[in-house]
């Protein structure tokens, strides 16, 4: 783990009760910082934040201009992670627009007004659509295949525009399929790792959408948190966009087999129709930029990450 020091600093974490956000909240506190969590608890829950962690919680929305302004005034940094996720956004693109785009604009306006030292914005590798070359570098053209990827890219574009126009200190990170502890399998919107674990644990026959040959670059949450906070603190990261992933491509069927093996299960998965959101065939992101500029690289491979995730799941 990277040494991070937030001594004397206050960090606003929007979406700080969510899967990745709660991990960020805990890391900020462990690194001597003060955390303020703004979350409307739409998919997040305060149970995600380990008991004994000292933080301030504000229930509310990033779409609330006054509230965002009031909070930005109090902090040194903002980790802007609140978002409607891809499943919700596909069902309700207008709500996605209001939260993911409108909320990001509110954060940037407030950060600019109150001279926040840095905003880190959590974007998504979904902005690449189906890439031409793997691993995907940050200069690959963007291709938005879902309302969610439109809104995540719009947020990034606003960050870039604010940096260029007003000099607002922002950094965007493009996450690739984060998994790990606190990705609640009870949450219907959670990622595939948690879903497989839960179905296997319940002795259900897990289903795979499509042919299972589609690939993703699975990133362990502690690594993603490290990269995000390094990007928040590093002067070199100002105005930049970095991929956060591993560069390793894993087929969904292989992921399933790894999890089943670790859990000692031999259920054959059933293949069902692909969903409207399953339109990206392959993904692995290049991490050369963040590795060379910020000296960040993932520490946890997929086998180890899955083992840790299972340990967490079994401890619930
Ligand atoms: N998990 C991944 O694989 C992944 C991949 C790419 C990008 N991201 C991005 O990372 C961030 C965190 O994702 P996550 O996986 O932890 O999702 P999550 O759904 O667990 O967390 C999002 C949090 O934001 C909160 N939220 C939603 N709307 C809000 C609003 N209007 N105001 C305040 N809070 C609100 C939710 O309640 C939740 O706690 C998001 O911005 C997401 O787009 C995640």
C-alpha cells in the first residue's frame, strides 16, 4: 500500500457510503485525514463503513446545489464518486443525467468557488466502448455505448473544461471493473464477482449473460483506492486522466471458474441472453501512464483478490 498522508486535511467523499467510496472513506481516515461523506444512500449504506471509523455523514444529493456548496467550503479535497450506476442509469437515463452530469457540474462549480485544492473524479473505462486496440491507452477514442458512459464522459469533459477555463485543479481516473470487500451481493446493482459468489454460496446454478467469452480487466478495490488517492494528492496529476486497472484481460467464464474453484463448487453455469448493457466485448486497460507518472501499479492479482473477497464474504 502506498504511504498517504492527509494530516490536517478534510476530504469530502461523495458516494462515500458506496462500494468503492466506503473503502476510500476508511483509507482517508486511516491516513490521518478527516472525512465528510455525502451520500443519498441510493445504493450505498453506512454499514459499509467499518464501526469505529470516525467520519462526518451528511445525507443528501450531489444534485443539491446549496448543500454541495456548503460542504465544499469546509474541505481541502473532494473525491467525487457519487453516481447512478450503469444498471440504474440504463433504466432511467434522465436521473443519470441529473445526478452524474448535474452533480458533477455542481461539484466543480463549488470546488472552483471555494478554491478546493483538488477534485478527483471517478470515471469509467466504459467511455472507450469497444476499443480498437488492447490494452486501451488513455488516448484511445471514446465511444459511448450506454447513457451511463455518456454521463461519465460528460463529467470528465466538464473536469477538463474547468481545468482549462478556470484552472480548477481536477484529475479524472477511469476505473476498470473494481471488485472486492464491501461490494454487497445483496445489492441488485452490484458487480459480477459478488453475484457469482452469492449464487454459488446459495447453491444456485449461476447464470452467465451471453457466451461468457466477453472479457474485462478486474481491479482489486484496495489498488483502486490507492490509485485514486494518489491521483488526489499528487501535484503531477493535476489536469490529467488516468486509467486504473491491471492490464490483464479475463474472460467472464474464466472468472466464474476461478471463483467456483476457490469455493470448492462444481456447478456448471447456465448461459442466458445478454442484457442491453452487455455490448462491450473486450476490455483491458493500459496502466503505463499512471505507472510512469505517479509510480502506481496494482499490488493484488486476481487470484489473491478473489481470495480476499471471499474471506470478507465469509466473515459477514
Ligand atoms: N465499481 C466499478 O467497477 C466502477 C467502474 C467504473 C466507474 N466506477 C465509478 O466509481 C464510483 C463508485 O462506484 P461504486 O461501484 O462504488 O458504486 P456504488 O453504487 O456502490 O456507489 C455510489 C455511491 O453514490 C451514492 N449516490 C448515488 N447517487 C447519489 C446522489 N445523487 N448524491 C449522493 N450520493 C449518491 C450511492 O448511494 C452510493 O453510495 C462511481 O462514480 C462509478 O461510476 C465504478
